C-alpha cells in the first residue's frame, strides 16, 4: 500500500529549517522565544530554564548527570531539538570534549520576558470604538465556514457556492501536490490529496500554512518576517478586536489572506477597521501533537456497517464519499454504508485503513465518542482485513539472471546483490540453471559487476 507522503509540519519544524542569520533575527522578538519554549519537549524546556542564567559553556557530561539512566533517549532527542533550533551551540574542543552554550540572543530576550514581561506591539481596541463583536460561538462558526469553503474550492471549485477571495495564483500553490490534471481533463485528487482530506483541521491548516510560507519569497515577503508575524498573532486574544492600522503593508496583505482561511475575521467601523483572531490563529504556535482542542464529532458507525453523519456540511459529504457509499442526504443528516467496493476504491486512491479508522474515531458523535471503542471492533477489523486482501502479493520490478558460466561467478554475483540488499531470489540447488532475481534499481550495479568479472 502507498505510504503517507504528505507531512504537515508545525511552525517549529519550519523555524528549524531557516538559515542561522534569520533564526537569530527571529530570536530578537521575545514572543518568538516564548513560542519556541512552549513547543520544546519537556526535557528540553528544563535544560533551557536551567541554563538561562549560566553564561559559560556546560559540558555534555555534566548535562548527562541531570537525567536518570532510563532517560538517555529523551535526553538525546532534547539536545538534538535544541541544536536544530540553534538554541544550543555545540562545540568540540581539542580534547574531544563536547560543550553546549545557550544562544545569547535567545537567552537575553527570554530572560527579559520571564523577569519583566513584554507587551504586544498592539493592544485590543476599546469597546466604545468597535461595533458589536461576534460571540465566541459566532466566531467559531465563521472560522469553520471559511475553512470548509476554502477546502471545497481547493478540491472542487464546482461544488462551491461562495468562492473565497484568494487569488487563482495562490490557489494553484495550495493545490500543488493535492491535484493533478492531464490535457483536456478535469483536475483529479492525488494520493496526497485524498490523505489531506482525511487529516484533522489542525493538520490541514499546517499543510496550507507551510505552502503559504514556502512561497513567500516569490511574493517578495521575507519568510522569517512572515513566521514572526504569524507566531506573534498566536499571542493575541481570541475574540478581541485589533486595529489594522497598527500593521505594516505586508502584514495587512497577510491578514486579508488569513481572513479567507478563517484565521481572523475582518470588520469595518465608521473610521477604523480591525481584525478579530479566531481559535485557528491563536493555536498557531501549538505543536500538532500538543493540541488539546477537540472538535465536535458528527459520525455514528453501527455494527452492520451503516454510517450516519449528523452534518449540514458539503465538505463532510465529499469526505465520506472517499471511502463509503452515500445513499441519501437530508438537510442535517447523511446516510451511507461502508462497503467492500467503496473501501477498495479508497485503497486504490492511496488512502490506508488506519487513516479511515482514525478519521471515524476522531469525528465520532458525542453520543458514541465516550464508548470504548467508539467505532465497533467488527467494523475496524473488517476494514483492515479488506486492506490486506489487496496486499497479498507485492509487486517489485526486478531482473532475472541465469546462464552463469561458472559456479564461482554465480556465487559472487549473489553475494554482491546481497550486499546491496537487492537479492530477491536465488536457486543455488540447480547447478545447471544457477538463476537469481535482483531488484531493478540495482540492475546497473549488477551489470557493471558482471562486466568486470568477465574481463
């Protein structure tokens, strides 16, 4: 089966990929330092706080004494993460003794934030200036509607009733890797596109934000400045209004794009205009694995493979069609069935059984979400069994070699292929045929080896 190829990196993965100079520039912002600290593994946070007031290098041996023997693997992960983010600088002296030093820019600004506190460059607007602000429920509904509208336009523009204002060039950037199109044919979802739809909202958001940032240089926007603004945005208060005039021109353009994605809501008053962050924006600095927010589920799966989805969303209906047979749709209810044929179609499109089961579990209706398991075991077991039906035979491109002139050459070729982990089959018993099968990717190496042996 195809493996999951689409990866939704969080902000910290993107920060770690920045050049050293841009990282140091980011660390000049105290809010970035706090966001980085929040994202670190628990042991890495401990190391940063312990070294916050230490101005001299600390030896690796000393740091190893800070952890118990069973925490060595976590220690290595923490150190690697800190080095990736340039929070730690690793130095090896002539005696081959390793020491670690805290990044002075990061150290200074984090210490300043923790000791004295730092205020945002903009404060919420007073209530007497703003018009009636949306309630938290209205804001949540707005964010969900905008995001679903964007996703529907992303995967199938014919399904959308109210297209977003995102430019066609930006939409093509987001669609890159998710859709493929041949001459004179309608665009089709790729394997990554199918997998993308089954991700939770946080993971989908990270994929889109990653594409948005990676393309920023082409739009004349510095990627470090964009990451800095997005991380800073995550420290704003959900539901509060912030004056747009406090933003730079680049930030104003970014805010308009984020509004189309549902991360902020824009409002206009008599004199001023403002933006209101939604929960999607304030969760930007939270790691995917640390996200504790759980959206309301809507799917009920019965032991007879019947599926009921209590939703009015066209997007939910399109997602369910990926792996089930939708039989009919009422104003607030989608009724379908999980069948062998519908699952085979999903598997052929690159969706795995685990992804389908995970989607059903994450989106289980509150009435069944508290059950253990939330999806009947006979259904999950059968989904996995139907997937294994397609995996009984694994196709591997290969080359067949026979007719070796001598036993020594045959055994040498077998050992050579085995050294590349390319030997799929050999028949050493038949002294006449002396056959072996090698992976196609190693055919060039085998041919060169055999030609050298014949000289």
